[in-house]
């Protein structure tokens, strides 16, 4: 699983991580060691690019631009 896919899955499962992401997305993205391309796609909320980078087809944008994967 890519680091971006891992972060997206974790955002859907971990309320504390989601809260930290809402407050400081750059810090959380750095913690997960996302590439610049992944950071840019996630920060922009570009679902098509995120799908391309992760292979995830079941992602949605929720409030405050949080992106989650629903299994």
C-alpha cells in the first residue's frame, strides 16, 4: 500500500489523526513521508489524481477537505 493510501485509510479510522490533519495537514503529510506529488494532490483534494496515485477507487471528499477511503 502506498503511503498516501495508508494515510487516507488511517484518516477514515483514526479520529485523533483526523483532528491533527485538520489542524496541520502539512505536518501529518510529512509524518507519512508523502512525495511532493502526493502532497499536492491531497492538499488540492484532486480525487482523480489521488485515485491514480493510490489505485483506490472508493474515495470521497468529506468535510474540511478530508479524503477518506471506504472499504
